[in-house]
């Protein structure tokens, strides 16, 4: 059985819309396959274990893919901040106000 498939430039748990990224980041945070399957109801326990096993067998490739994804995300975040600084200033002010209310 295939547990991981590559499509649209990313990796996914085969036959689902659950990204391999989601499963692997949960695994790297220390979550068990049971916890991952519970969190992502679209995948079975077998698919969770299979995805983790596939990752471990292809760790170098997937780790590079994840690094590239982080770099791309940061680039897009910076671009969004550059395009609409007023929105992000309001967002930060709201975040600060919320943090101050909980102190």
C-alpha cells in the first residue's frame, strides 16, 4: 500500500488532503501515531504509521522539502507585511492588547 503521494508540488497522505507536513510536524513534536490519527480524522492509524515510516525512509529528502517550505512561507509572510503594513500594525496592536489583558 502507498502511504504518501506527491502532487501539486507537495507531499500528502495518499488518497487524502492531509499534508505530510502536518503528520511529520506532529511526529517531530512527539505526538504518537495514535494521536496523529485522532487529530487528523481523514487518515487511519495505519496511514499515520505508514506516513511516519515513509518519512523515516526518505528523511533527507523530506527534511529538505520542509526547509524549503519554511523559507517560502517566510518569504510570503515578509511580502504580505511589505504590501500592507497598516494591517500588520493593527494586528500586532490587537495581539499586544490581548496579551496585556491576560496579565
